[in-house]
C-alpha cells in the first residue's frame, strides 16, 4: 500500500514526530480549550492555527536553506525550532 515511498529512518522519525505533535495538540485542546488571540501576527489565531503556520514556515525555512546556501540543515532546524517557539508563545 505504501511501498511507493522510500521509508528511511529519518523519514519515519519526521512523520512520527508530526503525528505526535498533532496528537499532543489534540489532547491539549480537549483538556484546555483555547480562545482566539491576537499577538504579533496580523490575524487572530488559535493554538492550532499558530502550529500550522509554524510548520509551514519551517518548511519554507528549510527550502530556503537548501536552495540558497551550502550550510547544514541543522542550522535551519535550529532556526525553525526557535521560530516555532516564538510563534506559539507570542504569535
């Protein structure tokens, strides 16, 4: 069924991490529902909205690193983690 994809260990870890984040956010939303709030983003967002924006922008950060620099992707990962933290906290 999914034999078309090359499942390497890093790929499996990536998708498992995304699934775990979604599961934790779902449980957290059930336990402590959030309300929309407006931070530095120009729109009112919920916790899930900020997570989605953070994951999407992290993908763009990695693509920019791949396309524009020869630097290690570990740097892009560090920038993405900091950006996601800032976005979830103050976004």
